[in-house]
C-alpha cells in the first residue's frame, strides 16, 4: 500500500487510469481503519491468551517496519485518517482518565483483577495509538510542495492528545512517588513520539523567536517565513501553550523517567538518547538552558536524586548523562543560565574521589568500594568527553592534579582482575589523555604535560605488571576478562605518546623512569598476546599495531635497542599485520616499515649506537628487507585493492634502504614469466624507476606512488601466476 501511494504523483491524469487514484483513496481509508482496529483488538486478545500469543508490540523490528510505512499511507488522506484516529483516541483517553481517578496513587498491580485488566488493555491500546501518532507526525515534510497545506493543524490535533496523555501519566507518577507507573511499552511509545516530534518541530525553536532584527538602533520587523507560519500555527492549534511549554513538558517527562524508572534499562537508554539529541541541536540546546528541569538535573546529578545512576547495568548511561550535562553547562552562557558553575557541578564527584582516596589498600579493594569506583570513573569520563578546549580541560586537570591522581594507579593495582572496575578506569584515562581538538595544551613553563604522562604511565604500569603476572582464565570470554583491559591500556599509551603535549627527551635527561617503564610494560603486553588472538579481535589489533607504529615513528632508538629476538618478534607481527584484510591495520604496519627503512637509509654508515644495534639485528636476520620487499610487491600486484594505497608508501624508502632486495625480487619475478612477458615486465620496471630521485622528499614520494599505480595496472594485464 505504501508503494502504491508513493507512486501516485507519477500517474499521468490524461492516461487511461483515471479512476485509479480515487479508488486508491477509498481503499487507503479502509486499510488504515482495519489496521488500527486490528491492532487495538490485538491487545485484549494477547492479554487473554495468557502468554500463548506473542505481543506484536514486543517485536521491535516488525513494529518499526510498520511505523516506517505508515506516514506515506496516512498522509495520502490525512484529514480522513486523522478523524479515524481521533475517534479512537478520545474515548480511550476518557476511559483511562476515569480509571486513573479511581486508582489515584496506587499501582496497577494492587488494583482488583478486573480493574487491572481494564487498565492493561487501555494502556496497550493507547500504546498503539501513540506509536501511530508518532509515526505520522514524524512523517511531516518541510519540502516546498507539501508545506502550507494545513497538515500542521492535523499534526497539532494528534500531538495534543499524546501530550495530554503524557501529562496524565506524569501526574500519576509524581503524586504516587513512582508507585503509579504506566506500562513499560506505553512509556517506550511515548519516547518514540517525543523523538519524532523533536526531529520535525524542534529545529526551529530559536528562529521562531527571532523574527525581528535591529539596524542602527531601529527595530525592523521581518516577515515570518512560510515555515515559521506553519510552525507557529502548529503550536496555536495544539492549544497547550507556546514551544517553551511543550519543551518543558518533554524535558519534565525525561526527568521523571530518569527518577522513577531506574531498573528499566531500555527506558533509561531511550530517554538519554532523546536528551542527547535535544542537547545536540543548536536551537533546542539553547532552549534547554532556560528550563527548570534542566537546572535541577545540573545541580542534582547524584544517585540519591536519580537512582538509575546506582544500577550496575546503567553504568554506561552515567557517562552519557554527565556528558550531556557538561555539554550544556559549558555552552555559551550555560553556567550563568543554569545557575551552576563547573566547580559546583564537579563537587559531588570530587568529594567521592576524596573519600575513596582516604581508604587504605584493604578498604579500597572491598566490595563496598566497587560501585563508587565504577560510578566516579564513568562520571569523569562523561565530563571529559565534553571538554573541547584548553580552558575547560585545564579546569578539570587542576581539580584532579595532584591530589586525586594517585588514586588512579592505586585502583589499577588493586582491581586489575575485575573487568567492570578496570574498564571504567581505563576508559576514563583513555579519554583524559586524548588530545582531541588540541585541548591538552599547557603553558610553555607548565610541567602539566609531564605530570599527565607520569600519571598515565603509573596507571598503565600498575595494571600491566599485575595483568602480565596473572594466570590466564581457563574458561569464559578471554577478551572481556583479559584482552579488553590490555587493549585499552595500549590505546592509552598510544594517545599519550602521540598527544604532542610531552617533550619525551626530558625523561632520560633527568633519569625519570616513567617513559622507559611505560614502553617496557606496553611492549610486554603487545608481544605477550598470541598473534592469532591479536588478529582475531579488531579493537585489540588496532591497539597493538597502533602501539608498534608509534614506537617505530617516535621511539626508534628504544625499539632498536631491544634484544634481537624481541625486535624480530615485532617485525614478524608487522609482517603478519601487513597482510591483514583490514586496511587500517595494514596501513599502520606499512607505516612502521616506512619509519624503519627511512631511518636506515638516512643513518646507514653513521657511527651511532642505534645504527650499530640495527646492523646487529640485520646480521642475525639478513633477509629482513628482502622478505618485506617481496611481501609488499606481492600485495601490490596480487593483493586485494583496499590495501594498495597502504602498501605503496614504504616501497620507495625500502628500495633505497636495500637496493639489493629490490633487484632480487625483480629477478625472481622475471624468472617466473615466459620470454614475452619478461620483456614487457622489464619495460614496466624501467618505466617505474625512470625520473625517480634517490631521495625521500614528499614530491619524489608522490611521483613514485603514481608510477607504482601505473606499474600495477600495466603488469596485471599480462602477468601469469
């Protein structure tokens, strides 16, 4: 039916199918009426079946598919369809209000069985109608062809009923202090409606107020656009007040959900998704700052006020909740409008850290400390995620350093074997040392960059030492129990080493072991995991190969000073990673080879300790360069196309570092071809090497890369395997 309706604009009125559109209009009304009737009827049928029948409201996939199709069909005959829906909605609302007035502050379960069943049937039917209204309102089109045809008045009629239902549910919930709850499915339907309403009608909440402008002290009234007229008409017809009243109603519902539904993970999750989307919009976020509910959230963001924060399954949601609030708080005039400063907002979190920091080792490892630790690190991560500039990051850093930083490494040492605590800690540290938008940017005379790296190093070393010595789990999910923590620890070191806020030379100069310890532990973790396991888990392989790439890029002296056996283990990992089907992994490994070959080409023959170390490794493994050259060329000529760009980068530096390896590969490839192909291949190699200088300047690299692409295209046309 959706496809038939969607095809109507393309039906030519002068064709033979003159009566088809009228027939379709009649049929669509019948289809919608039957659909609504059958869905409302299914509620009682399912309830009376005592679990024998599946509830279609619980099949989320099928339900969303229906809701996606509905707007197209309903808006074809919107006037008539809206009349049908309202004729169903109003009597059900009246009955529901009547029942609620009898129940008052008691829960549905405590009511007599016949009343409870009536309530359940009504709530199920209202759930269907709320979903249908949400889908139709969400299908509103702002395109020029549809705008201004009065559809917004029908949207207003449907929205008014749903918002009145939301007010009634809220009133009962608040007056009963959370006892008088509606059905979970009805709450989910309400969130679906709010999300669609937000998407269609909330993006103009700022512009609707700004229909006048001043010029040279004179105030000029600008004529509202068609969209603004439609928008204002919508709220006038709804009859509940202007957009601020409706916004306050939605945000109040969000606050009540977070307060009274702590154990319903799905409701908490969808509610926070809605709040995130509202805080993410320019107009809606500015409006949120003026609402009392948001001010209350910003000044009472503790588990005493919002119990969902203390439910373990909602641990991730703590991060989202705090990220939203800090985003609003740090927006222009946010602190002023919310009446809370950043320091005041952070007080409960810092107080919890102070209490945890005062515990001795035994108390810190006790079960009583588990939830506060998980909570405080999840909260801090959410706060840190919303710090996007140097000033805001500096405020948090000054709060934590030096008083609270030692707690991080103490927790890593005590709780290393408990994934829930360690993942919370490591994710916060990962976010805290990540220099996104160049926010970790301290004054030239400040030691904070070094202090931050020291704290990071302490956490990684404390966790790494204990994790490496721990016995491997014999059963269960090895990734969750062991590798996930190691992956995050390596990711932390990668962010710290590549953050560009530490001058690493000072550590050796002043005999500070922080860098050496961090590299040592990280290397042991990276090489301590079997290569087949590294490749099996994408996040783990990204962390491991990312670490290898960064030590070849920035810490080549340390890398070359390793024992030959350890160095060759690294090179073996790089060789394997180079052949990965994941373009990101093969790219990191190719970059590692490029850093190594570039170093050798630029420093070969110089009297430096690191050059001597490299020569020692090459003496033990003389075919190192030749095997890498062969692998790179084989990948270029015969490998999957997504790896081509990655493998091209190190080829020039590798050829310059070891010309004999390139010559050996060329001779080997020629020997596998017949005489005709040998001549063609020789010509292709000559073209590849023409006009290429013996330098690693960017222009020369780019020219050689272009030639490699042409070489691949020409040789693949005639090469035989």
